[in-house]
């Protein structure tokens, strides 16, 4: 089997990294096209996976569109040089590239279609398969719509795939029994982020000031951090972020992905942006399993009140471990599910 992966975001690399490694270890061939997004090149440099990099100098819709065209052209070129069975990604490029070369495309997405309308309108019709968490089953994209009980994050943070390393505490300078917290600040520059807002500078400062009364604070940021906050910058390498998250007492930020990652690790997470109530997978993690909570930017006082309530609970992490186990019992190892899907589709071809 020969499989091409198109990776746009660090979270997408994590989504497929174990699938890619297992495929290669068992003798299948993989091709990897990646975009120059945030810490993605750093993550790839820490892996031993060969890849084709599409550089990025700035971010806007025109640039993102050109990147998609470049990725499609590269995918077509690779498939014509040697046939590819499947093209996989959270990318509108895989559908047309597969149609042009006889491959089959698997388009993964965990956001609701109404939140990513451009992606859904351009990507879903041409893709051979649209793959989503089961919480999006209601969208009903027809026979091509495949769903699984779980979340993207359970492809790389399921206990079968990840065990947190306590050595990261030494890297952070955290002493035994000392509490620490992560503040995550994102840039909101993806195509579906246009017009959306998250935490402002003054809000971030208030969060840090509050958390610092209870323990150490570290900031993980895509965007430029103000000089007075730079001393809180997370010192660890990008590939250690999940170890950092797993041992943290609380995550507060404006990132959907990291809020979900914290939740699936059993770390309480609070998120603040205008996506509140609009993403089914986070709604499920919040209202079905109680692992995270969301607030709009104008509800910032409510976020501070919830943060204060959680900080005052002496057994907060143990409560979350129990909630996490309930979630894990009802979900799958998504890496195994993807591998089984590829094998089944290959046999059916």
C-alpha cells in the first residue's frame, strides 16, 4: 500500500504520525507533504519522516489557496511517478489530486461543516470519503461519510499511544508537589478563524496574575507575547508539549485544539473565544464528559469565576482522571481505527 498524507497544521501531524510510522514499519510506503505552520517544521525535524515542505511567508486566504494548489500539484506529480492508493489529510488538496490520479481520498475533519463552510463546500463534494468523529454524524454527508467514536486527539493521546514523561517536570523547574498552569494564546489566522476573536492582552495578563497566586505559570503562544509576559514563555521543545499538558493542573487559553488535548489527557481546560457552542466535539467533551468549559470573550468574568472555583478544589486532577476514564471507555484508539479503515478499503478495491 502507498499512502500520501497532506499536513497543514501541527495537530494534523499528530493525528497521523502513528499511522504513518506503523505503515512504514510494516512495509507500506508513505509520502508526506507539509506546510510551514507554527512548530510543524520543528516537529518533523524531531521525527525521522521524509517530507516535502511548502514554505509560508505570511497568512491570508490568497496564500492559503496557493498553498493548496501547490500541494495538489505535488501530490499529482508523486502519484504519476508511482501510483498512490490513498491520499489522506485535513486538506482540500487531497480530493482533486486523488480524482486526477486514480487514488482514493480520505478527508478528515472534526469541526462542524457550518464552522468551516469554505473547506466543506470545496472539499467534501470531491472527496471519496469524509471522515469525522461520531458527534458529527448528524451532518449526514451520505454513504461517503464515515464516523468513529472519538476525537482526533485520541489518535495520539490515547493511553495506547502516549504515556506522559515525568522528566519534563525537571525541564520546567517544577518541584515535587508544586502546581503549575499553562496559558495558551493562539493567532487565529486559519481560514475559518477570520472574524473570530479570543483572549485580549489585558485578559491574558489577568489570567496570569490570578494563576500565579497558586503556582508556576507558563505561556505557550503562536502570537507575539508582550514584553511583560515573555518571562513566562514555556521553555520546553515543541515535541514535549503533551508531557507538559498531562502533568499541568490547568490549561487556560483561546485554542480549541489544545483545550481538547488537555481534556483527553485528563487536565482541566478553560477556553475563551467566539467558537463557544459551535464545535460539536468540544461541546461533547464539555457537556457529556465535563472535561472542559468554554466562555465568550465578553464572558471573561465568568471564566475567572470558573477558574477560581477549579483552583480551590483540592482533588481537581483526580476528578478529571475519573471523567477521562469514562470518556476513554466509550471511545476508540483512533490510530487503530484509521489503520483498520485503510486495510479494509484496500481489500475492497
